[in-house]
C-alpha cells in the first residue's frame, strides 16, 4: 500500500509547539509520509527565524512560503494573505498531499485552507468550535471549519458547536488540546536550569507576559498601555515578555514593550521566542501569567499557575477559576494581578478542562481509520449527538 502523504502546516512558534507531537507520530508511522509547510513568522528574523527550531528538532521542511510584509497595518495583513495564497498554490501543487493538517485560526491558516479547498485537498482542522469575540480569528476559525473534512476539537462543548455549524458528527472528534501533551511529555527545566538558560535571576514575584492585538477592536492595542502602566506598580517583580504576533498592530505592541523593557532593564527581558520547553518551564515557575494569549486559558492552569486574561481577545473561551478576567484598564489589571498572586489552587477543583495529554496518538489513529479522505460533504441538519 502506498504511504498516505500527510502535510502539516505551521505558521508561527505558537502552533508549532502544539503540533510537535502530532508531527512526531506521523514521522514514526510506517504507513504515513510526513510533509511540512512552513510560513509566516517562522521565516522572519524579526520573530526569531523559528523555522530553525523545527529543523533542529529533526524534521525536514518540505516547503517554505514567504508571505509576511514588514508593516503591521490591516492592509499589509490582507496582502500577506494574498501572498500566502500564491505561495501555497505552488507548494501544495508540488507536494500533492492526501490530507492537510491545519491548527487554529490565524490569517496564515486561512490562506492555506482556502488554497487547499480550491485544489481539492482534504483538510483536518484542530481547535475548531471555539469562540474568541475580540479577534477576527473567531471568523477565520469557523471559516476553516466549513472548509475542512475532519475536525479535532478540545472539549465536548466545542464538538457540539462544530456540529451546529453543519458538520457531520461522524467526522467531529473530541481529542483534547494538543498543547497539553507538552506538559506531560517534555522534561521541564528546574528553576536553577532556567536561570542558567535565560541568564537572569528569577526572583519572586515572577510575571510572564504576552499581549496580542484585539483585532476587532476600534483600538487594536487595547489595554497594552494600561497593562504596562499596571506593571509599574509591581516594581519588585521580575517580568519576562514574549513577542506579540504578526496580526494588525502587533509590531506596535512590541515597540511599546521594548520601550518598557529599556526603562526597566534590571528586572525585565523581552524574547522573540522562548521555545516550548523554556516557555512551559517559565509558566511553572511564574507566580502569574498575564496578557491575552490562549495558552493562559488552556495550558497554564495545568501547571498550577494563575492567569490574568486582559480584554476581549479570548472572550468566549472556556476557562477554569484560576483565570482572572480583567478589563483593559490599569486599575482593574492591577487588582486582578493581586488577586492572582493571592490565589491558591484547590485539590478538589478541576482546572484541567482540555484533555489528558494524549492527543497526538488519538488524532493519528482517527486519521488512519478514515483514510478515504474527500472534500465532498453535505451540510448536516440532524441531531447533535
């Protein structure tokens, strides 16, 4: 039997960290051939040239697609989608995969999904059914759902939402969140090892901060200045920042953070990318994770660290009580950081809402049981089951 060609797309450090174990399982399966398409922030020196991490992890990158412009305006992001579509048409035309795996809801994912649809390449989508009202990612996510054949979701609520979008229950699978797998499988650094890696002392309180644009807001950098002002009140805190993504005005946020770090060099550092091991190790050691990244709601609670989630970017997602939702307002942010610092995890509370950390083997097993991929499907109007 000919090997089935399974192509995995990754456009940023964030989705690669979630896709790593899925890629490893495909790579080690004798019935499957792994193809990898890399694009977006991975190929940008500004964001750390993180494609090198993929290669260092032992993967062969089949195709690289340059699509990012140097500006961060809405017009430049729209043009990047167009550039991506042109590049992905060539790459997918050469690779001719039997199935394309896409995770999430970013504009790079939209570009390759619409290209695969036109080229009649079936899509398996991970992390569908979720909602995040503050970003256009919400619409992108649902659009990719409608272009996809197989669906791998993180919770039962999300599974039901994908079915309500007209997808047949027989093709929608609750497998948990793939990012949880890293927590169970990676050997995290001790505090001393982490300090050596980062070349700094991680004194308490330790804050880990990532703030992205709220792309559906009239003010896309909503809360960034308020957040930075709130952090000034915690002048004894050690603060590690990671870069905002390449969405509209992401570079504007990064410039604001750079200015803050330059004013507070003795207690802050700003990283293009930490990589999964350092990132998760920092979450484990941190007193609180702050910003509006989805990892604050998904992975962070599994490591028994509280989160302050700011503004509307993640509004609508499921989250446990260790997540403190704050308005993008300096006083509210400051008060919620203090609440998070005072928070104690309780043994009888379920903070682990997104699976048991065995997602990759579940996904690949299901794929191998459904090898007759197609792009032909009917809108499902039946009962949710």
